[in-house]
C-alpha cells in the first residue's frame, strides 16, 4: 500500500511541477497587467513541439531545448507587442478574449506546420526507472522536479535582487505609482509575456519525454495551469507552486484510487470549490505578498 501511494505521489508531483510552471506564467502576467493570458498553454505546447522538431532534425538535445525555449520566449514578446500593446487601453475582458484568439492562431499555425501527430523527446537521462521505497521513479521526473526548484530559486533572486525584477514587482503592486517614479510599465508588461512564455516552454520541454506532445497539448495544460494559479491565490509565486503540486497530486490520487476517467475532472471540481468557498485561493491575495 505504501509503495502504491508513493507511486501515485511521484507521478502527481511530476505533472504538478509542470502545472506550477504554467501557473507562474499566469501569475506573472496577471500581476503586471491584471490580464489572464489564456495563450499560456500554447507556450507550453510550443516548448515541447519545437524541441521535438529540432531534436528530430538532428540538433543535439541540449541545443534543441535551449532553442525551443528562446523561440517560444520570442513568440511571447511578439504576441504582446503585436496583439496586447495595441489594445492596452481596452477593458480587461476584451484583453482576455484577445489572448484566447491569439492562442487559437498559434495552435492553428502549429497544426498546419507540424501536423496533427504526436511528438516526443528522448529522456534526458535514460529510461531506466529508479527504485525508491518500493516505488519506481523515472529519471525524467527528477529533471522536472529539479528544474522547477531551480526556476523558483532563480525567480526569487530575480525579483529580490535585480533592478528589473524590482520594477516588475513595483508594477504589480501599483502600476500608477510605478509610472510616477519612472518605471516603463509597457516594457515591464512586454518582458512579463516573454518570461511567462519562457517558463511555459521549459515546462513543455520537460514533460515531452513523459507525456508526448501535439499541437493541441496546450489546451488542457493551460487550463490546469490556470486552475493551479487560482488555487494558489493568483498573486504569489509560492501559491502558484503549491497550487500546481496540489493539483497534480490530486489528479494522480484520483486516477490511482478511483478511476483515470475522472482525472481531468479534478481541476474543474477544485476550481468550483475554491470559487465558492475560498475565492482568494489557499494563500490569500494580499497585494503586499505578490511575487
């Protein structure tokens, strides 16, 4: 029983880490603009698809992953510059609809370019499972968990130690006050889209060896990342990480102990419960605690 529980736990933590990276992307953009970017899932898909495409073309795996992350970040920057910035004075609901439209365009272009088939990446450190306390853990799962922890630490340093990170924090706290002290909030929003796209691409590349990827893989990953962000409070990095892990573990336990048919229903049940009983999320949403 313990080994079975640990098996489900490892699986949940692995997928939950990818949800956490998606949730961080939602949180960063929400903090700087108040907009929910529903194109975040497409950034995850792009990271996996571009890495798989380049690796399949003979590019060494590390370079394929780096290239995919950089290209996806550029897509995020272009999306903000071409789609969000011209409509920045529109209402928030309009901007959200624009991000949905942008996600449909990206998904359609990838479908035309790379087709409807599934793609995968080779595992970073082989496929031989690691036995731990009676349960098997794939080496790729350790990559997902380890890289997620490194990104959280890097973001903590970035927001706490760098001038640009502090400018982004100031914009998230009070956009008008940030403008008054000379912070270029347009540039902050542009960079927030690039950073969110980068985080999504990393998650997509990390998951591709485990779950495969396709042109429509970003739909559910994006929705689940949004649920994780709301679950954590849609305002703090710690909440996004916790929300992703909680969601991933809840899915794995449901699939393991009840039925895999109900796994994809878990996020929507959780978000309904959160909206009904804890609309600020598990970690609240105090402005002073935003990351």
